[in-house]
C-alpha cells in the first residue's frame, strides 16, 4: 500500500517542495509525512505528504525529532 502511494505521489509531485520554495528545481527522491505518524499505521498510510530531495528530507527529519 505504501509503495504504491509513494510511487503515485512522486509521479504527481516530482520536484522537491523545499527547494522549489527557494527557486530551485531539484528532483524529489523522498516522500515526507507532514503529520508525524510515530508508528501509527493509519496515519502512515493517510497523512498529508510532501515531496523532498534526500538532503531536505534528512534535514527536516532531524529538526522534527
């Protein structure tokens, strides 16, 4: 379920949204959950998402912990 959702999301949102805010077109490689799921399977599969490059995703994950 997650792999299909991730694949669909990236095909519809192919650019890193954080980089786009800075005027850069960087391909997205990661899908970030805007609402932290903390292991909750329902939230993991249904929460809002954003596309990020690996660098932005790593930085955002560290800030949220």
